[in-house]
């Protein structure tokens, strides 16, 4: 599991980073992508997206995520 939280009073979003269903050798990997899930990103307020985009902020680990980079390109200027 992983999370996005801008610190302070910003909302906390928790999601599965990886997800496999099954037991033993019979496993079905449902989620392999290590990025922010699109359905989570869509629910984030812009204030949290800004914090994800800053490499020196609370959620800096997400600054290079493809969804974050696309959002930054769209909002530059």
C-alpha cells in the first residue's frame, strides 16, 4: 500500500501500489504499475497535486510520476 498526503490538513489518499490475488503459485497480478492510479489522481484536489509536483515537498516521491508530469505540463505558464 502507498499513500498521498500533503501534510497538515490535506486529505490522505491510500491505495494499493501492487496487488496480486491468489495463493501459492497461483497468483494473478492485478496491479503492476508503480504509479499513481488514475482514479486516485482524478480525486486529488489541485492543492495536493501541486504538492506532488514539488520535489522538495511532503509528497516529493511522486514528482516524477507520469500523471504528475502531465499535469505540470498542462498547468505551466
